[in-house]
C-alpha cells in the first residue's frame, strides 16, 4: 500500500515531511464589462488543479504528486456566498474531474468561498484542504 503522507519528529513535534496530496488556498477573480464574468476552480483527473477565468483555464498547481486520481475523493463546502454550478456537500470520486463556478451575467458581483477537501477513498482520511474564493464581477 503506497503512503499518502510522511511525518517526521522535529523538536519534539510531528511535522509533515512529504505528502502525495497538496492543495493551496486560491483566489479566482474575473471582471467583465460585457458578456458573462466567470470564475471557476477545477480538480482534474490528471492531478492538476486549474482556475477558470471567463473561458481560459490556467494551471494553479499539481494536487496529486503521483498515483491515480481515482484513489481519492473531494468535497466542496460553501462557507460564504453561492456557486452557479458544481456539486457541494458530498464526497465525489476524482475518477472524474470536478469543477465549481460562479457566473455573473448582469451588473453586479457573484462570490463564493469554498472549502475543498481531498481524502483517500479507501481509508477515508482527509489528506489536505484549501479555501478557494471565486469572484465574478460584471460592471
């Protein structure tokens, strides 16, 4: 069985020396004068996390350093605001890419703050989490 995390003892405390799953906090912002402003976040089965601004995806980081994405699950929890699309509140297999979006088609600002968690699908141990803020502004 492969390891998801390795800890070491440093000055009497256990600290993470290495982990297979790694996601960081991120802010995704889009501002549009015409059309629809779109801010999104996606975990791909390739192990890459991306942000979406309008129609362009950009790599944020590698969330899976090696292994198979289908061995993991993610859950998004909305802690503020509201999303336009994406599933929240349930553990979802990462055998499929998962995405959450905020869209704003009329004048105003749509925002959502999400807590994204990733866990091992077999052990159910949460391995990492991050706060993702999505903001789409139409002016």
